[in-house]
C-alpha cells in the first residue's frame, strides 16, 4: 500500500479507507489505478476521455488477456476516481462492460466435503474448513470472524461487515460447535476466531494452503477452491428443499438473480427426469 500512497491522486486512497473498503480492495484498486495513470503519463487525469479509457481496457484485453472479473475491477478502480473522488455523475463517465461469462460453479458432493473434513487432522484446519462450509462463508468473512460472532445458543454465525458492508446471520452446525470447543481448548484464541501468529488475523493464503492440502489428501480431481465450499453449501441446501429466498439471505446476496445460479447445478430436480433413451427397447 505504501508504495502507491504518494503517487495516487489526492483523496483517492483516503476515500477508499473512509468508505471502509476491504484491505484487498484497497490494494487492488490502488494497483490498477496506478497502472492506469502510468498508461497516460502526459495527460491530466481530468482530461482523459471515456473513449481513451475504453481503448486502454481493450488494449489490456488483447495484449494481457485479462479476465472479465479483472476487467470489471479495473473499470471500477477508474470509475471510483471520476465518480467518487471528483464527484462526477455516472452518466458523464461510461464504460461498455462485457457480458459476464456464464460459467457454472464447481460443486463438491456431500461425500467429498465429508472426506475433506475427515482427512484434515489438524484441529484448527478442520474447523476452518467446517466453518466455511457450515455458514457458506467467503474467505474474507471467515478471517473477520470474532469469537463473539459464534452464537451457540441460537445456532447462528454473525457475519459482520460482509460484502456490501452488510451484517447478516448464517447457519451454525451442531457438529461444528463440538469441534470448535475442542479447538478452543487447544488454541485458546483471544479475539479472532482463527488467529495466526501473535494473535493476528488468519491469512487468505493460509486458508488456500489448508484447502489445497485437504483436496490432495482426499484425491479430489475437480478444480476447486475454498470458495467451492460456499457454492457447495448453497447447492446442498437447495437440493434438500430449502427455499431459494432463505439461501439468498444466508449467502448475503443482494439479488435472487445471483443465487439462482445454484438452480442450474442442483442435481435433485435433474435426477427426477427420466432419460428418454431408457424408454427405448432394443
């Protein structure tokens, strides 16, 4: 962060911080906007047109093959400056966004989730995987969990300051509560539910390593990430008959359209359809 703090436009980083963007977003926006500035070294930022910005993004797509997700992050970093820092209207600065790639999430079966957990011997690591799955959490949400956010009386997990700066409650498994009690006796965390060295927050990189090791141990060949546990949580709820609106609330989605993707990967409805080939006698 400090590398870009002195070269970013005045107010850019400060406004990001005041609006309580996550540390990862601060880092990403700062990097992408710095690269945008470097692309126009002889221009005043206020004079750069939306056509020039579109050409800049198009060049990144062609030369660096940036993904749709990265493209949108770069656009948002630029829009933040013109719309939030300079206070310009949205109509003034328009970027033609691409259609989002229609890819379906990879889902782990219940058996695969069970295997991941069972083969993870370290108690802290096991609880981390179980907590992500039990609550359908994002990695950042798990990292920000405090001990007080585990409500074993109401069997709920409180997720504070999640995506969109909204708090929500999600599910707490009875099995997870039992494992967390064992974990707590062994590790005695003080503030954060899962702490790294010297009581600091756990890192996203460490979660990735734990998950990757568990996937290898379980001999799972699918291309999955820790986020796949969140996808699997939602899909398994849908398959057991949970209303989509409730799943939306548990995941913290602002729109049901985001949650509806799980209807395309849930297998219960598809399994009830008889294949017409089975009606053919030969």
